[in-house]
C-alpha cells in the first residue's frame, strides 16, 4: 500500500487528540486548578503524555494564558541550567511553562527550576518519573485505549487488523505509539 | 454556509514540470475575509514526520464575501510527485482565508508525463 493511502500514516495519527479515560475534561481542569497549575502527566513511553499536554495547552491558551513549551528528547537535549532558569525568571503570573520530557532534566536543575517558577501561572510537565510534581493524570497503554484510537481512524476495520489490540500492545510492551507504527507496517506490506 | 472551491481547467489534475496550471477559485463566505490566498504546496505523508512547503502564493486582498477569480501558475520543476510504502510526496492547491478558518485543498500531480512516480521496495 502506498504511504498516502496507509490508514496509519503519521498525519492521521497526529489528528488523534487526547480523550480522557474514565473522567471528563472539566474534572481534569478542576484538578489542575486545585494544583495551582503545577502538575505532572506521568506515564511510560507512547501512552499519550505529549498528546495530553497538547490538549491542555490548547485549553490554557484559550483561557488567556501565555504558554512557553520546552521539548526535551534524544534529539533535543535539555538546555543548560542557566537557560532554563533564565527563561523561568523572565515569565510572570499569566505564563505557564510546559516541559515535555522533564525526566531528562538533572535533579539539581529541577530543584532550581521548581523554585524559580513559583510565581508563574503554572508549570506542567510530562515525565516517566514520579515525585517531580503532583500527578495530574497517569497515562497507561491499554487495549481499550488502542481500540478506541483505531476506532477513530476512518477506513480501518478492527476485524482487518493482523491481531487483537491486546496482543499487539503486549508485543509493543504497552507502547501505544509503537503499536500504531506496527499497524502502519502491516498495511504498508499489503 | 461557507464554500470554497478550486476548479482546474485540466480535470485530471496532472501536470508536467514547467507546465501551466490554470483554473478558477470561488468562495462564498458568511463575511468578507481580510484576504484570500491560493497556495501551491507540496507535503509528505507516511510513517515519519511530515514535511511541507508553500511554493507559490496568489493573494486576493480585501475581497468581497462571495467572489471568483481565474488563476494561472507554472508548475515547478520539482520535486516530483512520488509514492512508496514509507513516504508519498504530494502536491496540492489550497484556497484559504487569511485567518485560516476556512480552507479547501485540490490535490494535483506534478511529475514527468503528469504521472506520479511509484517507488518500489527493493
């Protein structure tokens, strides 16, 4: 199958926005407010942390907050401590710092950053590591989540898949993103 | 009801590099936009990160809410439209309001002989 026809092509997967599991958006936003917008989205790789952060960013921007996002991964390493702290100190109560991949920040920098961001409107992070900030949502890769995502893709019939979402997710060690990429490969070979 | 349409003179929407891409754009919007843009773009689709580029733009400033214009563009010499199992490169014309609240896309092919190049796995 050609890439442009593959139902699991990246552009389509990017359009799969976060949908809360077992709760509602108002309850998430109330909890975030109760945490003074200082909270962590915690979970393993490929379980929707960044997707949830994107969705939160949209809601916070719509409420008039200014967002400042730092994305840290293998190809975008954490900036030096003075840069992160300098950024935090230049912001104010209408600013929210979003850090995707916060577990890559060293513990020393994190200690300074937590202090430097106290007068900000918020600090929301995604991380694999517990204990950095109070948890807002803990994401998990479940067969139900994978099934729900597949159901939202047009032109995909669950019975056409090479294996059940549960088996697929088991193969991918709970990483939903990897499971969707595996399904791309399956269709590419057709 | 907001309607935007792009109608090509060549209904097969296939063009050769350097060839003439002509047609008509029309819009019928609830309110007059500040501007409309017709964009010639290419973008990739597939397994990896998407790339995209706006190659040419025709701008219609201060248009009325319902209007139409003919257009004529020259198909760039490259990149050519192609498709494999991992990546496809696609061309399109896009008609968008300057606020990008409303848009429509007309896929086209730009390649030698007006035929998308097919990549085959080794």
